[in-house]
C-alpha cells in the first residue's frame, strides 16, 4: 500500500480506499450503462453473432468508462486524481491532443 500511495502521490489511506472504490463502482456502472445502449442500437446476442456482439459491447464500455471515471471520482472527492489519471491514460493511447491547451 505504501508503494502505491507513493507512486500515485496519495497521502491518506482514505484516499487510496476511495480510489479503489471508484474503480470498482465505475467498472460496474459503465457495463450497466452499456446494456441499454446496446439494446437501443438493436444489438443483442440473439440478434447478432455473440462473437461480434461481445467485442462491440466491450468497445462501447471503454468510452463510457473513460467518461464516467472522473464523475464517479468526483462523487468520492477524488476528481483531481482521476482527472490527472484520465489525461495520462488518454495521452498514452494517442489522444493527448485533447488536453493540449490545458495547463
């Protein structure tokens, strides 16, 4: 725990626990939100091949997860951490230009 706190620049155990909770809740939340979206688009394992459906659903979950992570982090008082986390992650996957003008 100490090494993780140092790596992430976190001082309190509460913050670390809150961050773990946010990751857990947001993963479940993004999967939950993706279900009605896939239904709205007419996608289901019954309507298309499951080998196509599941990769499409995972591809849908990814942006939902990225968009909701700072929001759920904010609810737990960890917006600053998750905003920095998002910027770092998105720059690593080649989307850093989205934050080019931000200080």
